[in-house]
C-alpha cells in the first residue's frame, strides 16, 4: 500500500514539474523529473556526469532543457530486432 501511495505521489510531482513553465529545477525536482533517487542524482553530480550548476556556491540546480538533452545523449541505440516475422 505504501509503495502505491509513494508512486502516485511521485507521478503527481512529475506531472507538476512537466506542466510547469519552470526551467530551473531543484535537486528534488530534478530527481523526480528524471525518475531516479536523489542519492543517484548526487552521485551523478559528484562524478560530473550530468549538467548542473551551483547556486550561491552551495545549492545544486538543474536546467530542464539541459537534462532533456543529457538524456538524449545518454540514449543507447538498439541494434535491431532479434526476431523477424
């Protein structure tokens, strides 16, 4: 029951982020937007594997459009169909 409520809440939060005209996201919002845990997002920023910037030298912020581009660049192309008819 708890997981269903948590998933519903995350879907609602993601819908708010997608619907909003907000371009700059907090760490919490970026994690929801990407569908990953906040800890995973922190690891990606620590390894400098994801675009972000520091606000006031301390707070991580993310550009929604840069995250979308990052996801597109990170996409793994399929090799083709295994089964053919």
